[in-house]
């Protein structure tokens, strides 16, 4: 496994990342951060599991996010408009306007997530559901 470096591609497995510091837990979710800011790619890439029954209020004020549902069922609700969208395997949603939203998991959902700017790796949602910009570690106050 190459971890990156001069003239080396980045290669990691989900299983390897799950065993170390790249696994981050919150209330109602778990995120395996496969690609982070220190990989110097300009974005981060995560496999996130939203646990069945979770209802997470979030707003990424400092980041844009794209989310692809690989497994499970739920819905995303725009807090500002009240509009609800079904989420199931094969659905992508993009939070391109720092959208305030609720993510509700009917079943456990496994999501592939891309953030820009990239996360450092230890971020957990703050009181308003955001990830702080360039934070190393924050407390999980909300979700």
C-alpha cells in the first residue's frame, strides 16, 4: 500500500482506513475518511454510514458536498424550502448552496461523500451542523 509521497500514487483500502484514525464516529453516523487535506488533492473523499433511524440536521457553511447513496433508504429535507427528496441506492445529492438540511435514514445508508475544501480528518459537526474550516478536532455538540 502506497500512502503517497514524491512520485507515488495514493492507494488505500476501506478496511485499512477503518482500523485507524481515519474512522470518525458521531451520533447517528460513522465516516471513513479515505482522502484528506494532507493528501493535497483539493477535495476529500469519505465513505459514511448513516445509522437506521438517524435524523441529522446539518449545514455545511464552509464546505460544498456531493453525496452518492450506495446502499439504504431515507430522505433529505431542505430546511429553507421544506422540500423532501427520496434517497436510495443510486441517488446523488449535491449541497452546492451551503443548504440547511435534515438527513433521515429509514434503513442504514452507506454514502460516498466528496467535500471541498477538503477536511483534515477529525472534524465532527459543530452546534449548527457544520464542519469548522481547517479544524483538527472539535466536539460533537449537535448530532
